[in-house]
């Protein structure tokens, strides 16, 4: 054994001096079992560590072993001092490496460029080639993009070009989806992944996953993928640890910004380039530390197994695990075992099974018949047919009959090892050799008995079958005549049979259920299908009869109703119809039978109700038609009537409108115009002087119409006449509500109630306030635009019908949608030149998963007054970023959803401040300018009344003239 260890030591020194891995492989083949272990390990450092450990276990001359260890350490120190060759590329052997990079919206363009340079820097340090290191790149956001696969390129320049051409996806952060793609596709054989080659995935992300990563990452690691997780800025450390391979201190990295990722790349290159981490430290490995590309893992000596902590070792107890073939007792040692036997047993030559000790082999002279070994001793046994005496050594023949001869019917006779039965005289032993049977004398020949022979002791008798009686010769038999005993019970005849009798009926009768009396056969009951109406049974037959009102036909089976009309129907004006036992009169089509039930009168179809005819109904035979009054024409439906449109003839010459009347027409002017004396032409009116316009401030006439206006600083209200001072009465308001998963359904109902409370505070109308609603989560949905609803009731009903999205929180995306779409004229916003205030109100319950800064700024630059309302986990900095200046008046927060109704009340104070605080100018009625203004208004009102009176007089004159013309 020691010589083998020495030879192994010399070969190991040869390997260290030559640094040739082939020497190590030769060692592996030369010494497969040296010192009870195999040398098939992944690196020389690991093998040397195992060699040193095992050399110390060689069981002879420990001092020599320590000397050999000293020599090895000295040689390795020389190797460390040797000049090293400067190779710029990694030479760690083949590796399949896939970069999984975050292309979500939150990664800014310059940060993505830093990530791009990070991948290029690492690739430049790798030994790229189809037989060396293969590299693939996967980009992900809300979807996964395969930039290039492991088999796509074999040269560094090709990879760098493809990396420089990547365009960021700029969507969500579905990291779990990307890991599943890498496991199922990127590391598949179809995409170029190799078996028995390390599979390494490098995930670079700046945010929190929007899907689950723990389960899919565990499945990826279990499939053999080593995962490095690199987080930047806001990345969640818990999520990074859920993705990465253990130990986490070697596979999880968090850098503060993308600018630091270059510095991290130098450290990460060492891990990918296969630096032997076990040379720096044993990393807490109890037995052996083995390096792998960019990592390490602990191993145990043969006979030991690695514990769940991945570092300490426990002796393998093959006995406890049941991995042995010992028949009785297993004695464990690390990785091995020996067998032993229970007391009274000895181990067989196979060292596995046991056999009981044979004590009879030591001498059994004391037993008369046989010696039988048992555990820890022996017993005496007797030969068959003998029993052991009380001395437990001698034997006596067994008297089997003495045990009780119940099995023998008559007598028992005992013999060696058994007994037999015998029968008394007059009996014979049966085949069971136990029971006895009387001798059957009938079996000797019973020809003299007609029916049966019955054996008796020492003879036999004759016997007749049941129903027969034995004759006087005591041999023959005669059947018993039961009818001779008296057959009074049979109504007709008695018939004697074996063992009894039965009754029989005369011809034409059947026996009743009592089997004695008889009833005449009802032939009709057998089926009277041949009789159409009724069947009448008679003795030995039947005949057919018809119901009243019918006569029997010549076939004597079918029936025909009597035709009373054939007797003469002169009394019917049109037709005679025969019925059962009589006849009826019937009229031809289009006529009805009169009360005398004989004569007929033509039907008046108009008398049934002529509602279908608008004017008149004219009855004809079997039908009717409609007719219109004079001055009307019948429509295509042949029922309704339309007055003749004399205006349609084109000869009216009316200036504005021609109005048809019965048998003529007249002219009419548009509103705001007056018909002239010729009855045809129209002249424009100043409606402000002729109608009660009701304008609070001023009426402005237009051709045929008018409208009200308000003084500067005031706004026309919903009634189109009065003026108000509150700007909220005339705004375009868009509400953005958070529909993310964290809101939860019951709270989302409170959000909708909050929206309706805000709507209740507003003056909703087409010319007043318009309201639009947007819901957002991982996407944005316009629930209804500004132009859809024109009343509070319509808006509130639509709000309560909104369905909950229940996904992520993309507030930035919602702001972008509001700026680009919601305040467009296509969605109902009024033109900018009308100076209608535009207001946006954002409601959220948590941190946004995308950037809000850019679009919050653009919203305010577009002139939108922004309000921000936060609940629960909403981030105050984000709410302040959204809100307009002054922020304190446009920013609201509450920790509980139940308190948002109070926010709705507070919100009214800021949207309509002037109204709520009463800041309206009140003029002194006694001031000079007030008196002048009152005088001007009074004179203007009087002038307007005079103009109205004059216009009304002219109208009356025109109407009077038209009435005279019509007469």
C-alpha cells in the first residue's frame, strides 16, 4: 500500500512540474484504486487536495506521510513563484454562457448603453469558439426577445456587432418569463447548448419582477443552469436571491448605478474565467474544496456524504440506509459495513448469511430414536408411530384406538403407526374404510318387483311408486282412481290422473280459476277487431252490431252513419251537412248562417272592426278595402292616408318654408324672421328685442337666433343665460384611477364612489364641465372620453359599471396616454383657443412600476392642472411630482381607503376656491357709478319692451290676414 502511495506521489510531482493535464489523466488510468479512492476529479487542485487527505489515511507510517505532504507543499510553492504566461483569454474549458438583460421602460437609454458595454467587455475576455465558450443574449421586458442563440456566432466580432444593434423593448419587467425562456429554449440543444458543459446564465436587471421568479428559477437551477443575478439601483435583493444559485455571496451582486457596472465587470470576469477559488480559501469545506468556473463546491471523502449546508460531511451509514445484504446483523463503518449473526448462529463462508449451530453433531447417544438441533440446544424425537416417554429420550408405540374410535362406525383395530375399522356381521365396510353399510339384497336381482325393491336385514320387500297401490301378489302395482272417491266438486266432468284428478268442461265452455266450475267462452274477448262498433258473444261464436245512428254494412262488420240529407234537404239555402242522428245547414264561403239556421247572408267584413283603415272601410265578397276622404291619398300599405302635399308640386314660391294644409298650402319663415304682406317673403328680426331671452348680462342677436354672454371674469352657466364666478363650472376634467392588483376589489368600489363624489361637486353639461375616465394597471384603458356623457347621472352610472383590471401599476404610461389622447378634440376636449381649463386627477395606492417624471412634467407644460390623490402605500415623492404648483393645494394623501370620501370634500375647495370662500365683488348700490348703471339698464329694458310690443302687433296683423285668406 505504501509503495503504491509513493508511486502516486512521484507521478503527481511530474504533473506539477510539467503542468500537463494529460499527465493527470494518465495518473487517473494508472491508479484507479490507489489508497482506496478514484482520481476522476475536475481539476488538479481538487485531486491534490484529495490525495493529501487520503495519503494521511494510509494506515502505515504516519511520519512518512507527513514528509510527503511537506514535499508537495514545497513544490506547489515553487510553482506559485514561477513566472506565469500572460494569456489575455479565459482558458477554463468550454462554457455555454447566456446574458439575460433587462430592456424594460425604466432602463434609460444611457443605462442600456452601459449594459451593452458590460457584455462586450466580458466577451472580449472570453475564449470564444464553438468548441470553447459559446455566448447567447436574451432581452426581456413584458415579452422575451432572443437577440442571438448559443449556436449563432463563433467569433467575438459577430457577437459585438449583434449586441450593438439591440433596440430596447421599453415595456414591463417580466423576469420570470425570461428565466423560463432561457431554461426551455436558450439552453436547449436546438439553440446550441451542449451536454456535459457548464450552463451559466447572467441576469442583469434594475427593477422588481412583475411576475413570480422563485419557482421558475429553482426549476432552472435544478436543470443544471448556474445563475448569476446582477441588480442595479432599485433592484430588490430578495428577488435577486430567489433567482441566483447558492452560495449567494458568490452569485448575487447589487451595484448602486449602471456607471459602476464596468467596475463590477472586472470582478465578474474572474468568476467566468474559472479562477481556482479553492486556492484562496477552503470556504468552510470540512473535507475537500473543488473549484468550478467562477465558483466552487465542497466534496466529502469516500464513505461520507455532503450535508444540506453544502460544507460539512456525515459518515455514510450503509446499515441505516438498508444498503447491505447482511442476513441478521449489520455493523457500520464510514462508507462500508461488516456482517454478524445473532446468538446461537454462526456466520457462513459468504460472510453475509447465518446458520444455526448443530448441537446434535456433538453426540446424541442419549436419544433412543432421533436427535433434532434447536436454538442453543437439541431435542429427542421418536420415529413415526411412536411417542416420547416422560424421560424425553425413550419411545413407545402409539395405540391409535385408545385416542377414541369414533371414526370407526362399528369396531377399531390398532396396528403400528395406524389403525383400521371392521364391521359387524350382516354389514360391509364402505370405501371410506370407516363406516358400515347393511348388505343390499335387492342388488342381487329384484325382477319380481314391478316398481321398487326395498332391502331389509337378511332380505327385501316390494314397494309401489306414489299414486299406485300394491296388488295382492305383493309384487305388481295398479294406479289409484281418485274420481271413484266422488267427483261432486266438478261442475261438468272428472278426469282421473296419477296421484289425483282434474275437472274438465263441456265444449264451448272454459274452466274457471277455481278449477271446478265452468263459464261459457266469450269469443269477443279474443279480439273483436273485425267489428267496427260492438261485438256480441253467443255459444261457440259472436256477431257484430252498430251504434245508434249507424247501419250495418253488407260485410256484417263495418258501420256507416245514416245520411239524413239524402232524405231531402230542400230547407237549406246553400248546403246540407249530415251529422249523427240528423243534419245541419252550411253557407258558402263569404256568407254567414242566419238565425233560422237555413238561409245565408253575405258577411260584412267591415263590421268586424275597421281599425286597420284610417278613414273608411268598404266591404266586398270575402274581403274589404280601404278608402280615403277627399283631399287625402291612400298609402302603399293600403290602409293609412296621407294629406296631399301641395307644396311638393313646386308652385308655392315661399321664401323659406311651404306648409301644406288640407286642399292648399301657406308660407312660413325661419325663427328670427317675419312673413311679409305678400305671404311669401321673410324679413330677419332682432330676436333679442322680440323674445324674452332671459340673458342675465347681455343678449347677442344672430340671423334667426341669439345667445347670451357674460362679463369678463364670469362664466356662462348650464342654463345658457346666467353667469357664475366658479371656474369649475366650465372645465375639461380627466380622472386617472389605479386598477392595480394591490387596490383589491372591495377598495376599488370605494374608489368608484370617490369618483362619483367628485362628479357631484361639478356642473356637468356639454357647455359646462366635461368628464372623462381612465383606468390603468399594467396597461391603460379609456373607460369613457370627455365627449361621451353630458349629465352627472350618465357619468355616475358609467363609473359604477367599470370593471376592475387587477394587474401592475404603470402610472407613467397612464400620464402619457392622458397627455397624448384624453385632452384631444377627438376625445371631446374643447379647442385651446376657448381657454377652457383642463384638469387631470390621478388616484393611486402604490409605487409606480415605470418612470413618471417625464410625462408628469409634459402634462403641466401642456397647461393641464394636475391633482394627485394617494392612499395606503402611495409614494409621497411621486404624488408631489405629479401635482401642480402650489403642490400643497394639489396633493392629497390618506392611509386608509375609507377616508377618501373626506378627500372628495377637500378637493372642492381647490377646484372652485372663489365660490367656496365667497370672494365675489359686492357693489355699493348708492355709489354714483351704480346709479348710472341702474339707469342705463332700466332704459334699455324699456326700449326692449317697446320693440317686443311692436313686433307682436305686426304678427297679429299677419295672422289675421292669413285667416281671412283661408276663409
